[in-house]
């Protein structure tokens, strides 16, 4: 078994209520008992976590003091946006800003909420992320988390601007496993948008294992955007588990560009009639990066809709993995679901394993899914060149165009602009490293 | 301007062009007509540098340079423009961005500074008038979801922006109603200069009432089987192609 076991001794805080201590004990036991998944597990066939075990990372140390200048490169959007900054899992009040929030909203570090008003989150924390596929990882997180963010909105409350949560891995402080734990609870018709950024301050081997649980009451809307751009030596594991009541709406976006090895699980259960989920993602991999997404949409009530589009661009020896599961329970009549995964390979050595998966137990449903893997089409490339656009520029343009439409699904324009910028930068550097000779394809 | 000698080309191993010889001088309009499948589009695509066609023999000299040695983008930068029979859709790239990229590529190649987006918009405004379009079209993705007529008109807009020296129009008239046909023809005519030339590939005499050719060539079986003045187009309209292709069949 794995050396990652070492840091797992539960670390209850003296101020924590008993049920949290219990959650930590259970989590530790789960992790001990189940170990990290291996490629023999169906859900992990294409993603080998053994490099994480081998790295034998202890808990990340408390970093030295961070200053505004340290995080400035990772900020975007508007200065008024509420912001929570965590460095190696520890909340940084001096870099954070929690103004402009509606009355009755509780937005802040989870540890604070656990000390002040644990009753607010008792029904959610540790209650949603209980799926076996991720349980060892989620268990490890439960046993070891120090902090994370909490967003608790009463019925009808609206937070107009995105709440930016910046997770900085500061590898100047050696160690490196961080287990952020986050909770979002939206009352009836409440509206919130959270952007989670995962970034690295100094190169170094580090592990992030983040878990977010979100509970959406009737009519609530939650926009969740996760931006993963950790360093090329980082390991990144993430789980988002959402439960949606009647007529609620989840709009999720996962942007993955960093880390040597990453796995992001986006799970939602449509538990009340009329609930709607849209899951979007864009992953970029180059060098020897491995980027894995697993999504699961559980239709557990009638008249729910889900719509999913994930796109991947793989260069070098990059390896993309996508597994999208859609379960339609017997009671989930009139389900309308569509799932698409499209991948663009920029090199001969890049690869993708994609597996859309539909399991339907109701009879009156409309569900489709599809996946594609290919290189740039020859015809548009020639069309651009026939207008004078040089081949390299045309390739960049068409690659950008392949993915840009999915970014438009993020509701906040500044976030879209930011990610477009990141993608353009990525394409330019990928272009400079060279893509190998143009492939001559017949049309 | 353009000297094509004995040009032969294959696609997927099949010989399609079987020895084309054609000379086009500045200021001239040449019409190329002929039955379906005779190789008209192949000739047009070979001149633009489509990688699916392999030139197996002959030569093409454009403004004193070996055209066949030039990359497609270099040909375009040097003033060759092909209006595609089937314009290509590029979802995710706006018309405005595409046109500016093309325009600036040409300027860069000529050693000129790129035009910034604002100045380019001014230039576009002029060009849009030519095809009687409003600015809305610029924010739509290139040809994506365009009707057949809109696609053809968009080709003429691109041509207007790039101001080619050699314009090759491949069936730009097909699928156009009479009003759209007039807009396209007027666009092409207004873009003619003393130092530019136009090759019009068409099925029908109709377009040639508006863009009057100096020469008409009939392409059949990958060869030019007959050339003449503009009256040849009228004769073809009246008699069809059979009398020419039968001759060709007898020879082959
Ligand atoms: N890319 C290609 N691969 C194989 N055959 C082709 C290709 N393009 C054209 N052809 C064939 O070459 C012949 C001439 O086609 P084309 O030049 O399009 O004719 P036209 O434009 O005169 O109607 C046709 O028989 C067509 O099927
Ligand atoms: Mg044709």
C-alpha cells in the first residue's frame, strides 16, 4: 500500500464539534481500508495514481507570509469581487476580502463557520460526497482537511458577482499535501457563483486533494467554475458533489491546464423535478501531462434536464481522459440529457481515452451522447491559407476556435476573457515548441 | 499574368487534369465552362494550392514566378484569390477576425504595418457596401450556418477586402437568385483593375451577361477542347456541350 498513508492521522481541531471529529475518523478509516484507487478499478482504468503514492507527501507546511504582489498574477475580473485566499490550505485574511455580500449570507473560511455556527452546515458537510468511486480520496480529505471556503446563502439571497477562491500551493514551504474542504449551501431561489482557482507559487512536487459539497434548494442557481493551473510537477485531485432540489440549476465549468497528473470529478444528483444541470469543461495537456475528468449526472427525479460539453486539446505526449456517466433512475421520466466530448490531437503522440456512459432505467427519456477524437480538419486549414493566413497561424486560429465556444458557457464575462487569454497563451507556447510537420490529408 | 502550360494533375491517384494550356493577361476576363466533372474546380483548386491534388506535370507561371512552388498562403499574399464553389464553414472564428487576419497577412508579407481593428472596421464599412451587407455579418462565424447565397456573397466580400490581382471565381453564380447574382457581378466588375485578371468558372451563360468575358474556354475530360470569344458562351447555351464532348470522346 501507499506511503500517502503517513499523513492521514485525523487532525481534529479542539473547536470542532463531535460530528466533525467523527467525519474525520470515518474518512481516515475509509482511506486506510480502501487505499488509493488503482487502474484495476473501472473508474480509474486510465489514470494511474501510483506516482502520488510514490511521492509520499506529508502535510503541506504553513507557508511564509504572502503579499499582494505574490497573488497579483492570479487575480482577474473586478477588484470588488469577494475573494478568499488560501495558501497551502491556510486561510489568508490579509489577502482576502469579504465585502459586498447580502444580509444573512455566510461567506468565509470553513474553519470559522465550524467554530461559530456548525449547525448551518451539519446537513451538508460529509453528507453529499459519499460515492464509492472517490471515497478513499474523499476520506483522506475528510481526515486531513484544515480549512476551505463556505458559502451559505439564505433563501432568496443573491450574490451578483463571482466569489473568487484562490488556492495557492506555495512549494517554497516543503511538504506538500493540501486537502481543501468546501461547502456551498444555497437556500430556495438563492443565487451564487464561485470561481475556484488552483495555482502554484514555486515549482515543486505537491498534492492538492480538494472536495466541494454543494446543496441547492428549490429554485437555487449555482455557477461553479474551477480553474486548475498548478505547476507541471503538481498532482491534483478534485471532487465536486452537488445535490439539486426542484427547479434548481447548476452550471459547472472545469478548466484544466496545469499539473502533471490531475483528476477532476464533477458529480451532481438531480433530486427534485425540473432541476437542470449544465456541465462544461476544457482541458489542455502537453508534455507528459495527464488530465482526467469524470462526470456523473444522476437523474433521480422526473422532468430534469442535463447538458454536457467537454472539450480537450492534447499536444506532445499529453494524455486526456474523459468519462461521463449519466444515470437515469426509474422514476426520472421525461429526462432530457445530452452529452458531448470532443478532442483535438495536435501531435501524433498525444492520446485520449473517452468513454461516455449512459445507464437508463426509465422508459420515457431523451438521451444522447457522443465523443470524437481527431486532428484539425484539412479543409478549413486550406481555406485559411488560401486567404493568405500562414499555416502556423491558421492552426492556432482553428485550434482556438475548436474550444472557444465552450468557454462562452461561463456566465461571467471577465472569467471568459481570462480563460480565453490563458488558452491563447497556451496555444502560442505550444506553437513555439513546434507541432511537427503538417499532415497532408485528403479532403 | 498567368501562363499555364500542359498542366496535369491527379486526385487520389486518378488523373483529372490532362494537359491544360491557358494564357491570361492583365485586364482580361476568361470564362471556363464545361460539363459537370470535367475538372473545372480541380483546375481552380490546383491554382490555389489545394494539398489534395497532386500536380504531375506542366508548369504555371504567375507574374513571372513558379506558382506551383509557392505555399497556398504565399500565393494568396501574392494576389491569387479563389472564390470557392463550396465555401468552408469555420465555426468559432468571426468574419471580422478572419478577414482582418487575412488582410494583415497580406500587408505583413508586403512589408507593411498591420492595420489595427478600428482602422480595419473603417475599411470594412466600404467593402460591405459593395455586397450590400450591414455590419451584423461581421460578428457571425465564417460561413457557419450561412445560406448558399450568403456564402457566395461572403466570398466576394473577402475578395473585395483582399483586392486580388488574379481572381478565380468557381461557380460563384450557382444557387443565386437574380438579385444576388447582380450584386455579385457588380462586385466583381467594380474590383476589376487594368492590372488584374479574372477567371470565371461557370455552368451558365447567365453570369456572363453581367461579367462579360474576353475569352471563353470549354473544359471537358480534363482538357480545354474549345476556345473562343464571348459568342461561344451563347452557342454553348443554345447547343449544350454534347457536340464538343462527343468529339473529345472520339479522340480519347
Ligand atoms: N479530391 C478529389 N479526390 C478524388 N476525385 C476528385 C477529387 N476532386 C475531384 N475529383 C474528381 O475529379 C473530377 C473532376 O471534378 P471537378 O474538378 O470538381 O469537376 P467540375 O468542377 O468541372 O464539375 C470528378 O470526376 C471528381 O469526382
Ligand atoms: Mg466544380
